[in-house]
């Protein structure tokens, strides 16, 4: 594959650190259409991530047969975390400070938890379920807070 002869022709990739840290919401969902997840803790059967830069939110939802990306511009006074809370979801908010510089690759199953961990920069091989991820983020109370 040839490298592009004029890199300025291509759109710039989203660099989460361009304008400072991005606001991050990790949303935990209790209901899922996947019946095989019934054994997971009630209220924590799925998770997804929303990242905000300026007024633009990028929402990444890893489903069993695809990964959905949604980019939305919301008014500055719209609280997306409170919106998800009003839908009955548990929401944890934090900021990406770019603290994880570990570039090692750990092979993991492709799940909503794995995708979420990779997006927010957490390396925790034994964090496998949404409930475990919620507990891990709660333990990092200097970086993450529960949206009330």
C-alpha cells in the first residue's frame, strides 16, 4: 500500500488531547436483547462510552454483531449524563488525562467492556464484566464520579 503523496488532502484524525482532556461518560445498561447475558449483575449487563470535545459527543456502543458510532452536536446546556440517568442507566463521568502510556498489547475477547477499557485507556486484564468495570472506576474516585 502506497503512502499518501499529499497528507493534507486527508481529514485529520480525532486526537483526544488536542484541546485538553475530553469529558468521558461510561454508561452501564441493565437491559439487553442478548439473552445469554442474564447471568450478569442486574443493572450492569452492557456498557458503552460517550466522549465530548467542545459541543460534539462521540458515542461508541459495542454490540454483539457490530460497533455503532454516533456523533451528535448538543447545546452546551444539555447534560447527556443526566439524560442517560433519566433513562434508568448508571453513569460514571471522568476526563481523559492521557495518563496511560503503556503500549503493550494484551489480547482480550472483543466485548463491550474491552472496547470501553481501550477507549478510556484502562489496562486491567481481569476486569471482564460491566459490574467489575464499574467497581474499578469507582475505586479511581480521583478521576471518576457517579452522575447523580
